[in-house]
């Protein structure tokens, strides 16, 4: 049983190393003084990969006994907060890039064109907000799925223990001469 925990710890450590590497790469792209849309796209991909590494670590932690989970779950919460913080930084940099381009192109344009640009910007912000809400819903659904999987695993273990105990009881009854039970 301890061998399985060692494997989980090794996998967790590998995912953690990947997470830190991906976060450092995302930080490099975000810190670039000439953060272009391409650099921000690369940062976003690294953050998505880092988020996946956190999810894998979370799955590994769920396989551990309850007494071993607490410390690692706190660590995972910190990792999730780090990714969330970087995403906010990326969005702020993205707005800077977009608004910088928009203000440069709007200068010297008519009020009507300026109004259309503002409407388009508002429309994009609304779409972004809806996308974030959908993403939150998906993440909530995923968490529920993970919880259900954990519950099913615990129920399977309980059934297996009950079956083993039933086999032992059957053996004991056979030894004493009582009628055997079907298993």
C-alpha cells in the first residue's frame, strides 16, 4: 500500500515541476516589455497547461488517504490562485494592447466611427463575460464529476471489503458445519 503512495507522490512531484516551469514561462511572456498579442497568446497557452497540471495534481491527491490529503490540497489551492492571478495579469495586458491599438486607430476618426468602436468594445467585453460564466459552469461541473468519482471509489472499496468479509464468514461457517452461504 505504501508503494502506491510513493507512486502518487512521484507523479504529484512531476506535475508540480511542470506547473512551476509553465508558470515561469507564462511570467516571461507577461513580463515582456513589448507584450504583443502573440506573446499574450503564448502566455495563455502556458497558463492553460499549468491549469491542467494543477487538475492532474488534484486527481492524484484525491487518490491519497484522507489524512494525507489536507496539506497537499492547501498547496493545490495556492497553485490555483497563482494561475488565476496570472490570468488576471494577462487580461490586463491584453486590454492594454487592445486599447492601445484601438486608441491609436480611433484618433482622427469621426464621432460616429468612435461610437461604433466603443460599441464593439462593449460587445466584446459582454461576450468575454459570458464566456467566463460558461467556463465557471464547466469547472463547477467538472468538480462535481470529480467528487462523484471519489464517492464511487469509496463505495467500490466498501463493497470489496464486504465481499472479502463475506468470504471469510462463509469459510468460518463451513469449518463449523453450518450451511454455507452463496458468495
